[in-house]
């Protein structure tokens, strides 16, 4: 099953994730996406973003943004 979001949003809050990336000294993050995600823009399953309830019910491109 395709999740259509980056891995980890089900276990780590996005603010914590961004903070950790910054603390490690990264100034760039590569986020990959699929053509299928762009064309279908499905509603993301809540289980795929379990650690981020503010993303529940959102479409894949909105979460990606």
C-alpha cells in the first residue's frame, strides 16, 4: 500500500523532526514524490501521520507542502 507521505510522520512529530534535522546541521532536505501522488492527490490515511494529528484528513500534496 502506498502511503503518499514521507516515512516517519507516523512516529515523530513534524516540528521535532525539523528541529532534529536543523540541530544536525543540515540546510537542505531532499523530499521525493511520485507522479502518482501528484496526479491522484489522495487523502492520506491517519495511520501514515499518526504522530501528527494536525495532518489527519489532509490530501497528500497538502502534507507534502
